[in-house]
C-alpha cells in the first residue's frame, strides 16, 4: 500500500518539496523497486549488476570497468576526509562507474549534466574525458556549485553554468554543439529536479537536441523514465536509488512493440 501511494504521488508530480524528500529518504531504505520499474514491459530491462548492464549496452564499456574501479578507489581515498554538506545528493558509486565506462568507451564530443552539486558525477566524466584527451562536459545548476570533488587538473574538460531557465540550457547547449569540431556522440545526464514533469521535460529536451545517449539518476523518483516507450531502457539499483540509461538513436519500431 505504501509503495502504491508513493508511486502515484510521484507520477502525478504533486508531492511537496519537503514531503517528497522525506518520502524518498524513507522509501529508498526499503527493499524493492517501485511498481513501474518492477515489470519488464515497455522495453525496460532491470540489470542485476553493473557488469550485466554494461554488457547489454556496450561491450567496450564493459572492458573499461576495471579501469573505472581503479580510478574510483583512488578518488574515494582522496575525498573521504572532505566535509561536504548534503552528501545525499551526490552521485553514488554505480553511477560514477557507469559514467566513466560509457564516456571512456563512447569517446563523446560533448557531455551535458543537469545538477552539479559537489561534482561527484562530473569527476567521473571529466576523468574519462581527460584519459580520452577529447570531449567536454557542460554542467548546469540553479545554484552556485563548488564542484569540490573535481580535481583542478581536469578544469580544461569542464564548464559550469548557473542557469535561471530552460532557455538558458537550450541556448548554451546549442552554442556548444555549433562549436563542436569532433565527431563523437553526445551524452545527456539528468540529475537535477526529479519530479515527474521535470524529468520528462529534460528527457524530451535531450531527444530534441539530438543527444545519442541519455543517462538518468533517480529513475525511481517518478514514472518518467519507465514511460519512454520508443526506446529500450536499462535500469540498475545503486546504493539508495536507481539509475537508468538508454540509446536515443536506436528507436524501437512499432512492429516490435
């Protein structure tokens, strides 16, 4: 009963900010996925491990996993003593490893992230871009982001923008796409407002701006990701939430539905 009520509230986007945070805090410490992630309908695949997820997406990305784990281990040792506020908003381990592997294997020319926080996800992306020696990350947030977790040596691979509206995001992304000199794919990472309507807006924006790969944190926060009916979707449980990824250049034909 609890999960059903919470799922319906999230789907309708009517959970107030404080209550929403409280409900998510409680629910994510319970076992099991919300109803809309429990079923394999609508071309949604629930992976049991990061290895299985990567094997379904990109075999080359799977080969990058040992390198990603080695980086994450050393990165964790460096930042463990940092006194950060609101750690619960940071990307968790599986998302960081996923981002590192996908960026390393796909060699994107542009990565866009909405929701910067302390820079946990940006650190993984920027490190992979640095090792590729190509590509750039644009990170958006509505607040000033300190990005304390991104090493100074990676500054050339990251640009941060404080935004006021969706139009700010669109203009900045289009300007960046017009300046691209590399032919690599483009990756969109959603990790900002996780209400149903905002998630859906950002997913549609990624498709409209012709991004190749969509990665999303907190896909359990609403039914928006599960409802992307034209794409195969892959989901994995992280420490306290679920992450998802889909190839937006590979639509499912109507005959296969």
